[in-house]
C-alpha cells in the first residue's frame, strides 16, 4: 500500500496532479530533488502561517507566546 500522506506525495500532487507512485522515474526523481532542495516543503505544518489558533490547540501546540521574566 502506498502512503498518500507524505511530503513527497504532496509535491507530486501539487506539481503533476497525480500520486507519487503513479509517476515515472524522471518525475519521481524531480519530486525527490524538489523535496530535498526546496526549504518550503521541509517546513512543518505548524510553521506555515495559515494555522489558526483552533488548529494549533487541536494539535497540542502553544496558542499564546509565553514570555520569561529575566
């Protein structure tokens, strides 16, 4: 079974409109190179600016910035 929820599959879907396992060898290599060399694909989901406060809360991430008194 092919995992359809991976970074490399997301790249294939966004660039070619089909899943990674359906691509030919050249396209798969292109996706791999894009994943390794493009820092945008390496960002974790919660680092992307479109996460709302509710999404962060559901994921167990801090909602508010905490400040440490020095």
